[in-house]
C-alpha cells in the first residue's frame, strides 16, 4: 500500500535515471484519490457513528480480499482453493473474534484449515500439497490477519486503537509517497518493487512516528515516546506487507490482484500493508497501552 517511488527500474548497481513527476505517479492519480477518499469516508463513518459497525466493513473486506486472492491464484498459477470454505471460515474469524477474542479467532482458523484439508481430498492426490498450502496461506493472509482489527475495535478504547492503526499506515503512505516522488533516488528492493526507495521509506518513518506519537498521546492517553515507537514499527510492517504482496504478484505474473477500484487495482492492492500491520498494531498497542 505504501506508494513511495524510486526513479529506477533497472539493477541496483546502475545509476538511477531521472524521471518526470508524472511518470513517477504511475496510476490515474485523480481516480486513485477519489477512491481513497471514498474508502476512508466509509471506514470513518463506521467507526465514528457506531463503532461496532466497523466489523461489517472488516467482514466485507475479508470476503472481497479472499475472493480476489483466490481469483489471482487461479489466474496466475492455475491453483484452485476452496472458496466457499474460505469465505465461510473468514466470516467466522471476523465475527467470532468479537465475543470470544483470541479463542474464537484460533478456533475459527483451525476449523477452516481442517475443512480445507478435507475439501481438497475430493479432487485426488495431484497437487494436493500445493493447493492446500495455497488455501491455508489465503486463510491466514486475509481473514486471519483482518480479524486482529476486530480484536482492537471491540475493547473499551477500541476507537482510539483502530484510528491509531489506520492513521499510522495512511501517514506512512502519504509520507513515503511524497518523499519518494520528490527525492527518491536509491531503490529499496528493485527486483520486487522498483518504485520503492529508501528516501520514501525515510519519509514514511517520519510521518508514521509523528502520527503514532500524537495518536497514542491524545487518543489513548499513553506516553508520546511509546506512540513514536508504535508508529515506527507499524511503518516497517506496512512496508514489508507491501513488499510481500508485490512478491506474490510477481510470482503469479500479474500486475494487480483485481480491477474493483479504479486507480488502485483490486481491494487487496489496498489491503496489502494493512493486513499484516493489523497484527503488529494489536500486539504493540496491547503492550504499550494495556487495556
């Protein structure tokens, strides 16, 4: 999700050629901004009007993300995963984490994994390990990770926790994008994500740490330094999450996970940094600002 850019698409040993600003922007910026604002409005409305309505947003995101990843696996590598099992199991993870916490989440994932093992037996032994591995990867990567946002929002100060998580990731996005477009020179991972630069990562860290310090201090009543540390860790997680999805797409030989969102690709192309960061945010905030 982080969109920091670098000027080089070639090997890291070659000097990075200068690119125009329009070339660095890549996608349809107007459409991307409009879609981003719309998604942000839906998320904020669900959180601010009725906090638990955010669970509905998470449930939809988990379902759409699961469908997109399953479609990408089939389109790119001919891997077929048990979509009905993953969709039903994903909803169980998101919703059962509300009343039952980690126990509900763990039980739902375990039952989903078992169902994937049994469902695939109907087809035969050919590619059994490959298909089951892809199924478990999908179950963990999308609904399991997504459900950690459920664990954050249902506690008493859940609004502040989820806002801290989301605002740090968005700040990382914006800071990285601005620094990468204006000053990106040194590729971070040229063979995985050629547009991502170390300058962009520095911009992400600056914006993320500042946002984390402010959010933890004013939304959660914690020390500012704990917020700065939280922001730094969430930026690292968001950046790695973006790189992980880039590796998945390169392995499958596809450009985007889907076409649902104009200027962005699929919903999974927006969730890439949020999903693993939800796990990190829940863990870090539980330590620095105990419930």
